C-alpha cells in the first residue's frame, strides 16, 4: 500500500470537483457576499467528500491482494475473481472491487478478505463507524429526522429506510449480546473519587405498544356495528428505567450529584429482565467501593409505588440498602391531606402544609407527628363525602410510609432526599424518544432504541460500541 497513491487520488478528486464546480459558477465567486460564501462552502464540501471517497477506494484497492488459494479457519478457498459492492461511509457511498474466494469443498461458502478486514458481515452495506454514527443519532431522533439532519450537515446521507435497517440489524445483535456488553461496560466504569453515597432508583413509564388492549375514555353510547369490540389496536404498558447516581458533598454540606448511569427496558411481564439488569448495574457500580476505607452510603430512593416497594422487599440484595421515599412525593401527599382537612388552597390548608413540610426536614419524629395530627383531626372533625375519603387515603399513606420519610436524618448526613435523577431519566430516556405524538412500538424494536439511548445518556456509548465490535470480531 502506498500512502502517496492514496494522497494523490484524494488530491486529484478534490481538484477535479473544485475546478468543475467553480467553472459552473461563472462570475458568482468574483464578489464576496452571502451567496458567494454559501457557494464556496458547498464547493469545498463536495470536493472534500469526493476526495474522501477517492482516498478510501484507493486505500481498499491497494490493500486487496490476489492469491490462487487462501486458508481460513482450516478451509481452503480458491480465487474466483472480483465482485463490486457499494459501501456507505462517512464520506458517502463508495464502490469497492473486492477479491472473492470460494470454498468448493465445505458447502460452497464465499469469503471476501476486505469485508472481513472491515468487520462486515453478509448484507452489511455500511462501515462500522457509519453505523455507530447512525445508531447514536437515532437514539435521539426518528430515522426520518436523522435523514433530514444529515442532508443538512453531513457528507453521509442515507435514506431513512437504510437508517432503520441499521437500527434493526445492529440493534438485534446488540440485544443478543446485551449481558456481556453491560457487564463489560459497568466493569470498566470509573466512579468519581469524591463519592459519598450511592443512590439506586427505579421508575415506570407508560409506552404505547402495537398490541390489542382495552379502549380508554368514555364509552360510545351510539348504535354500533355488532362486530365492534372494546379492544383497541394499541395499548399502554409500563416500561422501566433504573439509575445509579453517585453523590458527594458540597462546601455547604449538601448532597452534590457527581454522576449517573442508567438502564431501561421495554414493558415486560413482572419486569424480570429489567430487574436482572438493574441489579447487575447496581452491584457492579457498588463493587467499585468495596476496598475504600471511608464508607459509601447505599440508598434506595423511590416514589413509593407498590410494585417498587414489593420488589425492594423481595430482593435480597436491595434489602441491604437504606430506603427513603422521595421528598416531593411525600409533600404532594401532605398537600392533599391539608386540602382534605381545610379545603382546597385555603389559608388554613396552606399554613398546615407549610408547617409540616418544614418539620419533615428539621424534626426527627415529624412523620409520626403528622400521622397523629391527621388521625386526631379525623376523629374530632366530621367530614363528609369526597374530603372524608381523601383524608382517609392520606392517613393510610402516611401510616404505611412514615418509616421511609428519613429526611431529617438524611439531611444531617448530607444524603439526597429527592429522586430527581430517576424522574429526569424517565422523561429523557423514555418519554422524549418513545412517547412522541402518534408513536407506537413493538417490544422488540423499541428495546433496540432504549438500549442505545441508555448508554448514550449514561455517557457510556463509546465503551458499549467498542466492546460490541470486539464481540462481533470474536464471533
């Protein structure tokens, strides 16, 4: 291979494109203005793209060699000629003349040395770095938007169909290798040295699936065809998101979030795969602190959903964690209790809420005191109808969750009391990408997007992709 030949091919292609495009624009470039600047930008971009294409085509042509026979994995392949292939690169589409070999003995398999060198498999039409770029982009936008964006700012301009095909092909393979990829990525994750607390959280998000389910909303009372049913062609199901957030302490002694990593799964029965992935992530990150002399607090901070509380009890691993109810959810129920007692948004209601919200943060036994206050009011004040039922609901909530309201204790130790990171993750990882207007998903293909997006939002996509490529090569 000659570097000078590759350079010459690239320079020649640049010159030819530049000269031709400039000759097609007589007098346009004579005066500097907005139009001429735009034209020159387009000329240079096209010239650079063609230079890149010519350089890559020359590089591959000079790297390809011809032999009468080659041996691969114990099989002898005979030379059968050349075979052309179009390949999508970051410079655009190139044409490759590949040497082709044929195994006449063991099933008639073909072997292309260039494909093997580039990590390409049968029917792959894009290079690895191109596919990585497209998967990264598709984690944030739908294929049609990625197509539009690349037409504006990239030399690589695949169709949305090509983008979707790459999501499906690499997404399917990444999903089959997900256990190995996740373990490797989190094994190599380096937590901040200032970490004082490891906070695990999880939350659910409704995603619209292309699966039949009960229709929502008011029933249609008009006469209908007898064949119509109460089933809709789509239905909502709960996807799950998990996070591990690492906290330090700032100069004022308040918790400071240093880093967060995430995992997410499409809806599934009892969230079995999600729980497995979530615990693997938490355990692997926790193991990074096993040899530390200063202790790292381990906290499970959630919104108190019954499913999550049940999971925390059944998981032997999570039982070791200190449990805390998100402060916002506690105060939300406190506000509802105050409104039930004194009327919605009355001065008495606002005063009661402000008083006990402050005490939750500053008094150690405030949760017990709130329960006593609510029960006392309930016994001495005859409420009726809706307000009576609402107060009963809130009394039950505080009785069941008061042991999780450790806000005074957590504040003293500089631990977080809000589940903001997991709430934000539910929004940014799932809702923003999966719950746009008109969207519905299959469980399988939705997972392809969620897996990539979780790594991207964790800042671990490069590590995940690099190990994925390693696994492909080893297969």
